[in-house]
């Protein structure tokens, strides 16, 4: 059974199993497109790390050449065009699966920064020409609108007639590419404003005041924008664990996780905003539960549980009474009513007849569970570590959670989620600050090293665990194991925000 609001005291958090892979009948672009892009992207990234004669470069070039030739034999030519994160092979749209989101978005952003919007292969150019092409792209100056002309000129000079490149449909000017620090500042501002909004709405509901729906919609649009620009900034803020304002923090974090999941399953911007609002107020029914029950440190009585398990119904009723939500009401009701039902409908509230769970409800159930488990509560001083929670979610996929969404969520937060405290093989401690988009480097995130002096831990330099030793080619640092921040009296959020 999934731990509910207070059921999560002693869940059996087991190790994660292998991923669940979807299968379907697909067109040629769908079958080969993603694999071609990922091999192309690996080659481009390798060209920034290794020299031309490195064994990794040779292997990745041959891997890319092999699948490129498969495509050329079937189609005669290959035109890969990227238009605002949408991929077209020979003018045929390639649908994006949820588990492919990260690598495809990262690849499209890399091409956009280089000023390249289209790559065309008319025939097999050969291993050496493909190496030339990869190193040429890797060396390009970013945000140079004439890069595509430079590449074509260089290819022509080297006698490589089989490859051509084109400019992006819409070139991103430098001022349109937001600064990372500005993104983080905006994300922090949006996060804390959202906490204030939840508090305001909760108090308004208790006092039967009108809800400021326009303000709520505007804030959620800002949250969606922040996540679409820099997902890691908002996910990092979700590590904030303010015990005194648990309810408000939790609701905002659930909204953040829900929007990030929704983005990866392809929901449009408007639905992402609606999903965020549903996540923000999924627990609004708890305003009807006595505080002494919600904050009870000891085991709940059977009578207490009867009251607690009514909060999804209370939530749906509360939302229905707030007329200002308008067309949003139906989706928000789903979020409030469905988030404890479980995938197999064995949760609560008990249904009189079987029905399909809403997508919003399934997404919010995942977000709600994960955030509840990674933070301390009245009855649980120390939260669980992420790897145990993800293992539990994967083990209960198909029963408690939608199995496809579980896989999407695990791919999103990574092997070592943001905020994970780790021990490196150099005997250094660090906090995961950013996960890698490239699945080949899933176990090599960006880590902020910690130093200890004068009785406290201090933030040191950030290290990309992909970095290698130039003389040996070996990785400079590797993660040995994860650590429990509670044992070191560390508030991880202080280092992330």
C-alpha cells in the first residue's frame, strides 16, 4: 500500500528494478530517428572532449555511420531538420516519446546555439569525413548567425560534397537566450510567490473569501516558463523542506514536479499551466481536517483515518464551490479527487464503480508521493533518500503508479537526483547540482564540492564528473555512494538556492 498523508511512516522502500520499455509499430523516422540523433549527439559531445585519434571518437563515428547508412539505404538521402524542438526526417515529423525528451531537447538546443537548423546527408561520406564534420561543428562559435555558411564553405574546401547544413528556421538572438543566473533568480521569486499564494488561498477558503484566480494563473504561467527554460532551477528549489510551512512548500513542489512530468509527456503549455494549478491545490481538502489530526505525532486511530481519507472528496467539493476557476474546475477536481486512488483503484476514496484515472491525477499522485517521502514530517524526523523512494515507485509501478509515468519520472530526476549528497572516490563530499541530459553519463552529474571548516560545511567549486584526465583518459572523479544529509546536519536546500 502506498503511504498516504501519514501512511508513509514505514514504507518498504526497496531497490529499483530495470526500466520498462514501451514498444509499438513505428515509421522509419520513429524507429531509426531517435537512435540516429543520439549517436550523432554523442559524437558531437565526444569531439569536445577527445582528440581526433582517440579510440572513443573512432567507435562513436562508426556507430553513427552505421545507422546513417541504414537510413540512406532505405531512403536514399537523409534530411534532419529541427524546428523549435520538433524533428523532421525527410520532411516527416518524428513523434517524441516521453523517455526521449531530455536528449532530444538537449540536442536541439546544441544545434540552435551553433546556428544550425538542418543537416543533409546525400550519400555515405565515409568515416574520416564524418569525423571532419563532427569536429567542425564542435569548434563553432556559439550564437553566430552565419555559422551555417562557414560550415558549408569548409565542407566544400575539404571535398565533402555529401553533407550540407542549413540555418535555423528562427535563429535565437543572444538577447533571447536567458542568462542562467537570471533564470535562477526568476525561479526563486516565482517559487516563494507561489508559497505565499497557496497560503493566501488556504486562508481565503477557510474564511470563505474570493480566490484571486488571475494571480494564480499568472504565477503558474511563470512557473511553466521557468521549467521550460531551465528545468533544473525549479527542481532544485523543490528540495526546500520548510517544516514550519510543510503544507505550502509541499503543494508548490508537487506543482513543479507535475509540470516537469507533463512537459516530458508532451503536454502543451496551456495544459501545463492547468496541471500546475491542479498540483498546487491538490490537497486543498485538508483545510477541512482538524489540525490536531494532521499534526498528530503518534499513530492515528481508526477514527482519525476515516477523517483523513475524506480529504480528496473535501478537495473536490471545495474546488466546485470556487466559481472563479471556471473551465479549470474539472481538471483541478481530477487532481484533488484522484491523487490517492492508486493506479489499480485500490486506494481512497473508495469508488462505487470502476473508471479510468485522469492523466492529471496519475501525474499528481507520483509528484505527491515523491515529495512527501523526501521531507521530514511530524511523525518522521528523517526523510528517505531518493534512491530508496525511486526503487519503491518502480517496484509498485502498475499497482500504485502508472508504469509509463514512473519511467518518465525516474528519467527526469536521474540516477542521482538534484540535491543528492554523495561521496566521491577522492574522499570528497559533494551535492548534485545538475543531472546530465546524455543518458551515457547518467551516473556523472555536476557536483558542488563541500569543505568543512569552523564547525560547518561550506560550498566549494562545481565539478563535472564527465571530466577526464588528459594523460590517462580516465575520469577524474567518480561517485562511490550516496550519503544521508541528516547524519551531517546538512540542509541541502541552502546549497541549491
